[in-house]
C-alpha cells in the first residue's frame, strides 16, 4: 500500500503527516490507523463541542478542547489549529456571543474540509 503525500492539498496545506510518519517510523498501516483515529476523534469532539455550546456547558467545551488540541500539532493541521485557538480564547470567556458562534462555525467548516480531504486522500470515503 502506498499512502498519499498530501496529493490533493492546495497551497494552504490542510494537513501534514511528517510528525505522524516519524512517530510511526513510516509504517504505512500505523499511519493509516492514526489517520482513522484522528478523523474519529475530531468528528466526535466537534459534535460534543457543538452540543456543549448549545447547552452553554463551557466546562465540557474546555475539556473536549483540551483533549483534541494536541492532534492539530501531530497532524500538521495549522489552519485548523489557528481557527481552533481563536475559538478557544472566546470559550474561556464562558459567554455565548455572535463572535464565538462565527468562530465555531468557521472551525466546523475547516474541520469538515480537513476530514473530507483526508478521507479522499486515504480512500476512506464511505468507510
């Protein structure tokens, strides 16, 4: 199996697996498993953050945010990490706002794009 090298990524690279490749010692099966875990963890956490936000449960948001933050670095998702950090700053105010909702929406959209590109690059569509 030959894993893609971010083949369909535009100039503003959505992810970079250099750290994951190093952690997995370039073992393609392990890299693929890590990508699957990333997709699952990010998807579940985003859903949890959105639910917690609708319930104004900022403690749960903080907990979920803390759980996924390292994944952004490991998977080289700089654009996603940047948007997340902006939203996280607003989460710390523990107040719902239009600005926070906009940041959360932007984060959701970027995360969906990253996940869709990864699924496409790794042939994980409908799996």
